[in-house]
């Protein structure tokens, strides 16, 4: 059995199509667990109708106090996990028919190969589409100019390569995830899951897109162009984004530091200390340990921003 966690908020425009694409999956051994974050449009009424029509398939909850973000809503849903495998769903995408089947078959195959039970995370490519499902890019990772295969611990601390709505994790990984608490230093739920998966287990990637990843004006997080001039030259915002990764690393160190291997612990200690290091110490460690984002332009921009803002 698979638990699919879906966090919703004011998603009336696309929620039906997303839920229908999940209900129409070729693999049907799943529970769809939905938690609405105090929507003030018709989202919850739509969800109640689906719950009525699929009482054994859909489990519906509503936050008493609004969480205020997809990250917090998803983290609050970890307590509902019961099954051996977990997936995450956004409210506005479209799942291709074999998405669950393909991820499930891969995770089962990898569990059979591994000698001992270990945390496993599966993630996939996505096809980026606009609000009308017209294709923007056939590959999310090509569009973002990042490699999904560069998933070592050092890289994932600095740059997230995991998209939450593509992820499947096993029970061992879920047990780690349940230890994640709502902390302001966590940037996004999929990033913290990726850090734990890469650092404590195994990550595997399916290059064939399994989702139509819809981009529209109300996206919480999306697939923006990484090289837009406006984005590149907003240096203060870019520095804040980089600095947030230092604090997220600090959270990981405090909460999970003991479970990583010796080499990863060393990198985690170095990177989490960036919260308090001088700009020159940061720069020295960045160069010495190759703590770069993917891509030449990103790496140069990262170093330049550290030198300017410290």
C-alpha cells in the first residue's frame, strides 16, 4: 500500500484534474490523504465531494489553524503516514497514468538488490507545461540546467534537485521523515527529505517524465528560468537564498547529525558553520571543499555573492 500526501490551499482551478489523474492511475493500491490549509475558495467543497464518492480511497483533513505554506502543511501531514511507501502530490499538476507503477516497481527492485533495509528515495523527471497544459519544456532538469544524477551529500546541502511531487520513499525513509519537525530553518519539505535520503540511504532517478508540471500565476514553487537577468542581478535575494541553506544545514546537524557517515558529518559541520563564519572563511571553505552549486554561472555567482555580502 502507498500513502499519497496532498497539501491543498485555494486550488479550485486545477484540483479536480489533479485528483482525477491520481484516481486514474494504472496502479491502484494507494490511499490519497489530503489536508486542506483553510482554503477560502471552493477547494474544500470540491474535496468533500470526492471524499463522498471515494470513501475508501480518499482521507480528508482540514487544518484547524492555518499552516500558511505548502512546506508546513506537508510536514504536518507526516503524522498520517501508515503505509510502507509514501508519495507527495501538489494540487495543480497532472500525473501520467503509470507514474505510481513506475516508481513503485523501481523502489521494489532496489530494495531486493540491497543487502540490508535502507532508506530509499525515488524521484523522476517532469514535463513542464503552462496553465493550459501546453508544453514549455520536455524536461524539467534540462530546463533548469541541472543534473539529477549529481545527488551526493555535498551537492544536496547547497542545491535542491528533488521535486516533491515526483518523490516516492520507502518505510525506512519514512521513519526518518517522521523525525522532521516544523522549523523555520527548513527551506522546503522535499529538500529536507532529499538531504536525509542522500545522506542516510540511496537515491534513484527515473529520467522519463511522469508528471505534467503545471506553471501558472499561483504556483507556490515552480520551474522559473534560472538565468533571467532580473533574477541574476537581485543579489541581495540571492544571498538570502544562499544564507538560508546554511541555516537549514544547521538544523540538519542539530536534529540528525549523528546518523551520517564520517565524511558527510565533516561536510555538514563545515557548511552549517557558514552561519557564523566570516566571508573569507566561507570563501576558503567553499573553494577547498568544492561547495558549489551546479553550473559554471551559478558557481561564479555564488562565490561573488559570498564575497560581496559575506
